[in-house]
C-alpha cells in the first residue's frame, strides 16, 4: 500500500453504525455518521472557538505566528487523520478526538493548569482531561434537550482514556493515578455512563494521543526557532534531529536558517508518522485483533513508537524542556500567568458576587456551599481565554502583569 493511500476499513476500527450510543437518545442524522456529527458539534462549540486565544507555549499577544491551542489542535487532527487513513480506522472519530482533546485546558497553558490545581488541592485538584469531559457533557449549553454536546460513547471514551486505562479491572487506580486517584469528574461521570475506564480506548483514540506528541514536538521546535530560543544546529544534540539536519544540509547546502527549520519540522513529522504507523502495523499483526473490543481488552496499547523512536522522541522532549519550556524568558511569563490565575481564584472565592451574573447560582452566592462554589469558579476560570483572564484581572486588581 502506498504511503497516504487509504486502507480499507479495518475490522478493529470503530464503526459509527455500531456505536454504543449517546447519553440522551436522539434520532440519527440523515446525512452524517454518528462520529461525523460528533466532530461537527465539537467544531461548532464555544469551547473550541475559545482555543484560538489560549496559550500553547507563548501568550497570544507575543506574536501572530506562534501556535495557540486552536492551531495545535488542528495540527494534531491533520497528523491523526494521516495515520488513521493508513490503518483503516474511522477518520471522523479520530479527528473528533484530536480536535476535542484540549477543550478543558485553562488559560495560559500548563501554567494555568498548575495554578488551578494548586488552588483546588483540597478539593480534588484540577485535571484538564476531566475538565474536557465536563465541557463536552455539561458546560456547553447549545441544545434544548440536554447540557453538553451529547456525544457518542466512543468519543467520550477516547477523551478520557486516550492515554490508556485509568484503573485495573477491580477499580484500583493505575500508578499514574495512585497518589490522587481517578479525577473526580471522570469517576463520577463513569458511574452514570460507564466508560469502562479499566480498559484501553479505541485505536482512533490511541492514534490521536500519539498525534498530539508528534504535533507538539514538531511545532514547539518551530516556535522555539522563531522565538530565537535556539538555532537549527543546536538540535544536533539530539541524534534523530541531527541525522535529519545532515540530510537537509546535503540536499540543500545553501538553504537559509528559516527554511532549514521549516524543512526540519516537515521531515520530523513525516519520520514520526512513518515510525508510529509501522510499529502499530507490527503490533496489530502480532495481536491480530478481530474487533475494537479485542483492542480495548489487549494487555498493552496497539499504537506506539518503536523503541528506538520512543527514545529519540524522549530526547526531543528533553531538549525542549531545557531550551524552551524552562527558558527564563518563558518561565518569567508563566510565573506571572500562574499568579494571575491564583489571584482570580482567590478573588472569586472571597467575593463571589464579582462573578458575571450568569455564573452565579440561582439562589445567590450566599446559599452556596464551599465545594459548589469552588467547582463553579473552577469551571469559569478554566473556560477563560488568555485575554479574558487578563481583562478580568485588570477589572478586579490595581496592577496586572504585562506577560511579555
């Protein structure tokens, strides 16, 4: 099969005609599959539009060409569909999961998440996957018959489990959740609409998860080069990117720095897509799953990098951690961003009437218990864009950091 050519639908893919359904029954669409309908609902949601002003690494006003959560999600979707097409998976479900995976992120990227998690330490903490589930099942108010988007079981499963199972078959949290337990929002929802959080998710969800890694490895290199945090030749410290750079230098010896960087990013994406596709095909060949249920009940993930690529990908992340995420220029902005989120949380807790009227409880803030008030404030802040958070801070405080 030629690279890029669509494979026939695989027996182990998710079939929209065999979906486990939605939380609230709806008549089927006359012209869209169940998964295409899910994807359209995500694209038309308020939360998706807000991603255009949410930080990936650089705050929105630092430059027009840096990635935002929105452009990141679009790049993840493109990569995920390319992989799904070669594996014979459902591209609509894969795209849905790629576009929806960051809907729960608060303003200012991981800095905002750290700040909210610290503010909620005694109330379950903050988990962006759990917040994405809340957005999709409760916080979007667009339809007359239900809150949320009423997406299929397969989409909600993929949002929650794209990084793997959360518990074992007995319900005991797996190691990554051992210290704090399964996020409360996920555990509570799964009691009402069982997402089988002890099993693996579909291949479509696993593909979306790896596409996320590929996208941010590549575009963070691109953004870091654009920001002047490092140069192309600095990436010779990583064997994989060094080999790609050498190949580019042989083919284009007179290429300028900007185009060298763009070519490196393009080749890195192609290399990683090829690697994950080949390894996944190998694993599928060994496991021989005959249905999506065989995938869910497997002992390991089916979608993965080969071991040598996994090492190389970890080396890229380590390079970016040192040269970009922990760079003082970035860290200084993120420290101020964390302070803004913490300030807003404390202010709304101490003065709940400062919340917009449509975010106040019907019986008034005084009648609300502390746990409910904290949840309300969490949902409000998590939905903010960077610029709205800055505007709110300027409204409520005498001084607001410039974040530059």
